[in-house]
């Protein structure tokens, strides 16, 4: 676990705050039936990190176009549907990433 960072206002910034918010969003979307139940906040975190990783040598225009396309593809794959096959392995949670 990392030490708290001082915030600009002189207080201590909670570096886990975005992870906590993401975890709540994931749980709410699952409860609403919008997000598949075999996904956790850590899965979403790693997916976005992989998506946003630049590919060396790829033209900027193609990079942006691929990010737009693959984000849409990933979001479609996260949607809950009755005909889904269970994902391989177990969910990756924030605790697996050393987070909340």
C-alpha cells in the first residue's frame, strides 16, 4: 500500500477514491442487470489500462480510431445478456490489484 499523497488543499488525497467509485458503479450496474456478473472492478480497470496503452509506431489517427472501436467492443462485451458464456477464470477485484 502506498503512503497517502498530500492534496493541493493541504489535506490528504485518497488515492483509492476512483477505485471505490468504480467498484460502486460496477456493483450498481450488476444489480440493475446491465453488467455481467462475472466481471469485477479490477477487470474493468485492467481492460481500460490495456485499451489505452499506446502501440509503438501506430499512426495517431489509427490509434484514436482503434481506441474508439475497441472501447465500443469492450463495452458491448460487458453488457449482461441471457445468452452469455461465463468468462474463463475468476473475476479480478480491486484487492487483486492492491487497491480497496
